[in-house]
C-alpha cells in the first residue's frame, strides 16, 4: 500500500500546471483593431535547450526555451526581432494592421559560449500549432 501511495504522490508531483489566463487568452488568436500581432514560437524539441534572449525593436523581451512563445501587439510598420549581445541572428518584418504573423525561433549555443538565433516566418497553420503546444512566456 505504501508503494502505491508513493507512486501516486510522485506522479501527481510531475503533473503539468494548468495554463495561465494570459496563455489561454493568447491561444484564442484574436486580432487587435489597427494593430499587428506577432507570435514568436520556439518548438520543442529545438536544436538546444539553452535560453535564447530576444530583443524586439531594441527592447529586451526575455528569453525563449523549447516549447515557449511570445505574443506581441505592435503598430504597423517595420519591426526587428533579434538575439541579444553576441547573438547576431535577426529578422526584420514590415507588418500590416489587422494581420497576424508567426515567426519560428531556433537557438544554438556555439563555440566560446556565444549562441546564435535563427528566425523564419512560418505559415499560420504551423505557427498556430506551435503556439497551441507551447507556453506563453511574455507579451507586449
């Protein structure tokens, strides 16, 4: 009996937490009138388990990990997403109002401790699937 209780306790401790209200809201994929919505998604598995720190228009947004995503509401026009510090990866997008964009982020740790981000715009169906599998880590 003790082993059964111990096993049940261990299994319960490994249960994932329920999604946050912000995560559930972001997964509704709602537009914001007059704005563009950008989802930056990092698949799980990814090339690396390391954190990839991200900048949006020269503002620090935080770090991605495999299975995470950001949702940003931005003004129409050009926006740059890039890695931080020695990470030279970047993508510049010219976004339109009332549109949704999905950008895949991959990250690899290189020699001498510097990492490299890779970004690419992905089709909406792919991006939505990655978001639905992922966990929201930030927004704007």
